[in-house]
C-alpha cells in the first residue's frame, strides 16, 4: 500500500508522523512523496489554535481532492483535530490514534 503523509503543527507532530511512517513502513507499506501516487493519505493535524484548526481542515479538503484525481482510496486524520473537532469533512474515512484506525 502506498501512503502519503502530511504533518501539520508543532515539532511533536512531526515526530509523531515519523513514528507513524516507521510503523507503516515496517508493516510493508511504501511511503510516497507524491499524493497523486498514494492509495492512502494520512494527515496528522494540530488543533492548538483556531488558525491551526482552520489550516488542518483546509489541508484535509485539499487531500480529499485526490480521491477524484488520483488513485486515493482512503483518507485518514490523526493528531489533535479529531479530539477537538466534533465533525470532519465527509471525505475522511477514519481516524488514527495510538490504538489504531477507526472508521469515521
């Protein structure tokens, strides 16, 4: 499975994204540098400030466009936004937390 990652926010989020990348790579997934080539996109979000929440929602919507343009099958959201946001865009297929992936 080819996965594209987006990391938003603080250095902690970047570290969390790198850990996720390592786990998926160890499980046999290929990390790709181009969202057009991804079957899965994971957006690791920040929600500390209102501007960060707005940026996260914008990026999620931008990544969702690859479902129409490319081979994207699944769009997942990780990080703080799913904990603080009561609803996510309908294109989001699931949420990733420390336990696993949950359908949204």
